[in-house]
C-alpha cells in the first residue's frame, strides 16, 4: 500500500506538526550547544597561546607552525589558520577574567560575530553591550556591523527628555532607552532639504529599515493617525506601540530646527493617545520629536513645563559624524596604501 493511501487517524496532522516542532527545536538547541563548545574551545586556546607567549616569548613563526600542526592533526576542522589563532588570543585578552566564558553573552554568538567585536570595538563595556544586544535581538553579522558603524550604543538613551520628571523612576529609565540621538536614516537616500512629507513617506516606504533603526520592540500602528476633537481634525505623524514596554509612542517629524511650539503640539498628541487609545495595562504614552537640528537650551525650557513625557532627537543621513568622515581615507586610498585587492584578502575560516 502506498504511503498516501494509508487511512490516517484523527489528529494525525496536529501530531505530525508537534513532532516537527520538537525536532526543529532540538536541532536549534544542538546547534547552540555546538557553537558554545566551539567558542569555549577557541577562548581556551587563546588563553593557552597567550600564556605561552608571555612565558616563552613565542613569535609569529611559532604561531604559524602551531597553526600548521593543528590543521594537519584535524584536517576536517576549519578555523586553525594563523590569523584565527591571533583572533583566539585577542578573544582571551578581551574577555580575560570571565571564566567560564560559556556564562557570558558572547558565548551565544557565532565566531564571525566575535571577530567583528574584536576588530571594531576597543572597550570591554562596548563589546559586552553589543554582544548582549546581538544575542537578544538575533542580529546577523552584517547587522551587527551596521549597528556598530551607526554607533547604536552611544546614541541609545542620549536624547534630551523630561522622562525623569514626568514618569516614575523605573519607568523613566525604560523610556530613556527608547529614544536615540541622533537617528541615522542613511537608508532613505534623501537630501538634506527633503520636506517633512518626503521624510515621512520615505520612512514608510522603508518600514523594515525604519523599525530596525527605531529599535527592538517597536510595532507600527499608523501614519497620519486621525483624531476628531470636538469637530476639529488632527493628524499625528507616526504612531507606534512598544510591545516590550507596553506603551504607545507618538513620533512627530520636523525637518527644520526645533521650536518651542513643537513641544506643545507633541504634548497635545501624547495626551490624545493617552486618553483615546491607552488601556489600564499600558505604560504611559511617550512622545519623540525627531527634528533636523535643536538648541539644547531651548529644548530644556520647552520640556520643563510640558506635563507630558517627551524626548527631542535629531536625525542624520550619515552614519558617521562629519568630523570622523573627513578624517577617514576613501576605499581607493586604503587599497593603495595596503597593497590589497578584494581577491587577495585572506578569508576567515
């Protein structure tokens, strides 16, 4: 009898579906276990190499010989190049004194992610923050690179706000982590003189990138959300809901410089959302004004007596500040100086 001709009992599709989920879950757990063991191995090798270099004064030649001997002994394993052994040593230095390494967030990352952290970051605090964020948010290697390039750590929670005055202590700390400064909209391909409607439309056209830049937890609710207030029509620019903090977030866009009246309008919209949409289980609604420029003194006075929790952020289309961009050589200058081309760069195992 053919397999398709078998009479199936009631509930068979559900039973098969549950088994498939269990197998997939087991596969994921097994992959995580293997990865953690590999990362622990690389960290321990790095510690031993570091110890021998300190005791015996090993040079690059000895490390190269070690790499060759390990590849000969374990030909089925990738990762034993001289370059990778150097990374292992750097790994042990960067996470020194954190034994067992498997209890650190970095142990939950693939090796390629860890090499990015080692290449791009100089402090243990920044490495730990990006490692934990990458594990929590499931960032790919390229997305991790982009988050570092866009200085996400430095921008998170840095927008001036009145959250401390308008929210309870614990809630104000959470709200601060929602607002970045500046927001980097380099994916929009707009010019500096783009109109507010152009900016709003571009953010909606690239909603996935917009949500990624806003941060984990943001869910899009609506654009030009309409409110009827005693016969008067009002439209707030963008409305989001933060699924982790259980709060609405009102975002108003201004391409020009911040003006005090902007705070009054945003406070009005925050009050409307609090009154019309917020439920008892929700945290207080907050507003974020994203503008082209601001005077921090003006912002402080404007937010001081607003009565609604708000932050004022700026935005840029550049992932690096102008001063840093001017200091960087372009790609051709780097290639010429190093004598590299794309095909000659050594690939990570």
